C-alpha cells in the first residue's frame, strides 16, 4: 500500500510517499480500506516539531480516517466485512497511520457510518467534531453570548452550529477576512468580527451592548488569547483548547481574577472512554446525516499531495476540513 511517511522534521516537503506492506489485522482488529483521511492543524505543528509532544520518527501521520472494512482478525464478526466505518485512530493503541491507503484498528473502536454520510464528512466529525461537542459539554452555552474564534475552520464551523443547537443566546464568530466571515454567518452565527483588525474586541463589546461574550472557546491560542480577553464579559469564562499554544502572562491571569473571570483548560482525550467516544460520534454522525449539522470541506487532496494540504493549513488559507483522498 501507499502511505505518507514523516522521517524528519521540517516543512511540508518532508512528507514523502512510501510503499509499505499492507497491514494484517490481528486478533480483535479490522483492516479498513481508507476512503478519506483527515488533516488537523496539530499535525502541521507536529511535522515541524512545534507541537507540545515530539513524536518518534519515522511515523505515518494521521489520527482519523473513514472507509470500508476489508478484512477482519481472529474473533471479529465477519458481518463487519464491507461495513462503512469511522476509524478514530487517536483513541487506539496506535494513534497514528491515517495518511495511508489501508489501516488496522481495534474492531471495538470502529463506529458505523449512516449511509447518507460521506466519508469525507465523517473525518471532520472525529477530532474536530468531538472537540466542538465536548467543549460545549464542558462549558454549556445555553442562554449565553459565546465567541468562536477561527469560526470558519474545522472546529469553529462546527462550534458555531452546535452552540446554536445547544441553546446559545448569541453566537459571535471571529475570523480573518470577509470570505471566512461570510462562511461563519452562513452557518448560523448571529454576528461576525474580523480579528485581523486592531480594534476587533471593541466590536464584540458593541455587539453585546458593552458587556462582552460570556464564554470564549479558544482553539487558536498564541497572541489571540490575550487579545480576546478584552472581549470577555466580567464573570465570563475563557475555555482554552489550544494545546501547545498557551501564551497568557501572569499579569493577564491576575487581571482576569480582578474581573471575576475564569480560565478553564480543555483536553479532549481524557474525556473519551470507549463508550463516550462511540456515543458522541454516533450523535454527530446522525446530526450531519439528517442535515441538522453542516460539514464544511475546505480542501480535497490526493494522498501524494499531502504536503500541499499541510501548506494550505499552515498558511491559514483553508475554511472547513481538509482531507486526503487515497
């Protein structure tokens, strides 16, 4: 099979196509013929060794895929053959290897896909969909004004919609440029603010009648986090979900204390027992298949163009989910 291998850290060009033996499913496993593999921004950081965790090389990146069960290992029901499934590799004992034509995984983690749900959409609802869903479970938006940075991206585009479905009083989108703002508005945001403008927090205060947002779901991090505090209401909550990109100074946190604001950390994996993982994905898949949740696909690339896909994400030119098609 063909796969994308990372053997050294660097720019997008270090992602190379290699030929590897087709993996054999062991006892309790299934072999999935990949129809779509998702790309996440943390993989871009990992490729450049700028992520919070340095992976061991060589490796095949990719923590999520969707496809068709092609073979089963000992002890697995043969009825799974031919089933359309999601492969949440990030929750398995081998949390990578999605950038490939075939992957093996525990049969217990394979989540059935509704017939109406495209494989590409399923990839967007794994890491990014679960992140959005559990951010809202950790800090419920019901009756509150919420701010969603990077609102046209993979997580943000889903957060905008799910916050609305979960009862937010007001959903404010923040993104860079008119096209991305228009995307967020088309997904149901009540208002949109361009955070490339220097006075963007003031716009949010105007939108909220001078109060600010009650909750900010920060999946971006870096300098944006400190700037967004100017748009947070007194007593509001900043939910930080940008692992490896924390840049708040002690003075920022001290100022939050003075305004009765709270800083809440968010890490997805500790929240996902196997049962919670499967139930959460099933909920997202059904919402998307029924049309209540719209998945935005921001780019489709052949497997051998994985470097181009990474470059698109790295340069912040994408909206929605970027996928590889083996």
